[in-house]
């Protein structure tokens, strides 16, 4: 696996998580499962809370959902059904690569893409797919060739620009990588993956503090979409730190990180993030038996998200108790 990731990874290896669970109380496990949920579901922030009433899925989201459940054959069919639609075709191609690789049929997936490329009137998505395939296999030279061809065929192919940025960072050309990903962001400032990749490029290049300065600059310049994307990445990294701090028993530091998350989410006016962070703080204070503080945060959640089932359940269980 290459070091430059195109998706956010889970905060702990599966084995380490299993060993960790063996030593946790039921309430601690409750908290970690909640935090883990928010560590995994980052693409497009599809779900803002653990809730049984999930919104209906688009065809692309349904295919992604099947892929996340490792139902590879079904997800391949679902992605392939989207290939005749120009909109989001690049995402469908990307999903096909991931699904074939996940099912240990990567070579079949590559052959499929090459066949589609040979008959395509608009080849950029399939050129991108092959570039992404080679990148995923660690074949940087081949990946670069196909990604550059995809951009030549369609200079506004944001996914290809982003992936080329990942490739350039992989070979140490971090500043050029930065430019390619920023071009992708200008084309699609709503794609959270691009913001995450830019952060990873800055981190690999040795100047992660520049990312926060740019976030603050976009706040000052009133560019809300870019400020939101940058802010979400900063908040996710704080969430990861909070997760690790909590797992090590440093609840105080975990609380501080979540409070900083709230500050960022308020700056970018992202209510689902505020809700998630406040609910997490309520759980953490409850774990410390600081019942009044926990109640305060659960009430805050319900004030801006009245249908938050978990917050209401926690609040009902705590009302009437006193700090111990």
C-alpha cells in the first residue's frame, strides 16, 4: 500500500482495537464505538449521527454502501450500472477499481477498464480509472501516464488532478502535488477527499502548519466552501487525537480536543459537526461522573438537533442525578 492515502483510514488496526475492547467497561466501549463511527464515515459526511432513520441513498451511495459491506459482486454491478451516466462516472469507475481489488480480482478489473476505454467516446474517466488502478498497485510510472492522459482529455477532471497530486507527493514532489490538488479543489470544493489529501501532502512535505494558516485565511476572505473543507479536516484530526487520548486514559486531553473541534465547526457553521462533538463531550463527562456537565451537553445537542435519539436517551437516564 502506498503511503499517500486516497481515503481516511481507521484510527487503530483491527487487532489492536480488539485487544483494547477486552479491557473496557461497557460505558467506555459505548464511547469508543461512537468515536470510531465518526472516524470511519468521512466521505461527504453522509451521516452526522448514529441514528436508525438514515436518509435514502442515491445510486452511487448505494454502490458505495455495498462496497463498504464487502459485497463486492453486488457493488460492481451497481457501479457498472452508473457508467452510462456522465455525471459521477469518475466516481463509479473509482468504485469499480476498489471493488475488483477488494475481491482479489484486480486484473479482471483492469481488463474491464481497458475494454471500456477502447470503445469510449469520452475516455477521460476510464483513463483516470486505469491511473487510479496502477496507483493502488504501487506502479507510479504507469499511473502517472494514464492520469496525465486523463487530464489531457479533460483538463477539468478533478478526480484525476487529485490522484496525480497523490502520485507526485509519493515521489517527493510535494509543491507540484499541492498545485494539482488545489486545482481539483477549485473545480469541486465540496469533495472532502481532496481536502484530506492536501493535508497529507502538507504533512509529507513537512509544513502541516500551513494548512491551518490557509484555513484561517479562507475564513477571513469569506470563502465558506473552502473554509468548511479545511475546517472539517482539522476537526477530524482533532477527533483522531481525542480518540487516542481517551484510549490511553487521558480524558482531560480528549475533552480539550473535542472542545477545539466545536470551535472550528462553529467558525465554519457546520451544525452536524457541532452536534457530534457536543454529544461526544456529553459521553466523556458522563464517563467521568460529571453528570451536570454531561446533561448540559446533551441538552445543547437537543437544542439544535431535537431528533437526536441517543442524546435524548442519555439525558433521560441522567436527569435527577448529581455530580459525584
